[in-house]
C-alpha cells in the first residue's frame, strides 16, 4: 500500500505544483472577494398567505407564489456559494502554507544530505589515513 502511494507521489510534478500554488491562492482570494462583496439577496419575505389560499385556476397568484419560492431558493443558493467560496479561499491559503513548508523541508533535507555526504567523505578519508599510518 505504501509503495503505491510513493509511486503516486513520485509521479506528481512537484515543481509545477510549487510554481502554481501562489496563482491558486490568489485565484481563490479573488473568488472570495468577488462573492464576498455581494451581499446575500434578501428574499421578499412578505409572502401573503392569501396567495396560497386562492383557487388553483388563478394563474397570476400561482406565478407570484412560485416566484417567491424561487427567490427564497436563490437566496439560499447564494449563501451556499458564499460559504463554498470562503472555504475554497481558506483551503487555498492552507495549501499555499503547506507548499511553503514542504519547500522549506525539502531544502533542509537537501542540506542534511549534503552534510551527511560530506561527513561520509571525511570519514572515509580519515579511515584511509588511519590505515595508511598503520
């Protein structure tokens, strides 16, 4: 199972992911700014109860009732879009932070590898010098 995950992670073009992270974060922020600026339209909740009590053959009253229902549904959907765009912006920010931390960890790991390789070379040279002296 771990081998499959490693294979998948190795196939990801991390340089492209790292390069695209700021653009993704900026796009999510722009989306949130665009959607966040628009207020949730308040449906006209002055729904007259007499409209529902009217006979079915009164088409205008039925249309008015349907329009009111649609207004409420649109307001709810707009609220959901605002919540979703806020979540997307937060996730994009977290993704950007994660990528920055991964990049820092990669740089530290590279440094540790270089130091370890240097230490190995020094140890081999020291071993050779000890063997030559004896």
